[in-house]
């Protein structure tokens, strides 16, 4: 079963450039993953500190493997200090 994931990330203004660089690296690396079908990063128009990922994964197992990758863990390491709040993650399926 495919997994559809939306993640909302809100960077602190003073860390926006650094957070964006980490997010862009996540995109470059994630697109190489076999289980990934779509991984797009969006930036807010009205608030440039807001970033949204829209992802499609072939399976829960593939998403789990993704979350264990070093570039995902690197993002987690900066979250407490450089984000306004914990990322909001929504896992969905088509109904």
C-alpha cells in the first residue's frame, strides 16, 4: 500500500537559509531511494520560513528505511534549535 506524506516545517527566520540547504540535500538524496515515488519541497509564498514536503512512498517499509538515512537524521539534529516548532507530519492514503 502506498503512503502519502505531507510534512510542514517552519524554520526560524535567522536559520532559514541553513534549514533550506539541509532540506534541499534531503531532496537530492531521497530521489535516489528505490521506495520513493515522489518527493517535492515547497516554500511558502507569504511566509518564506515555511516549507512543505509532499511525498509518495511505495510502502511503509520504504518510508521506514528513508527515516533511517543519515541525511534524515541530520535534519532531526537541527530541528530543536533551528525550527519554530516540531515538524507536523501527516501520513495519509487515498480513499
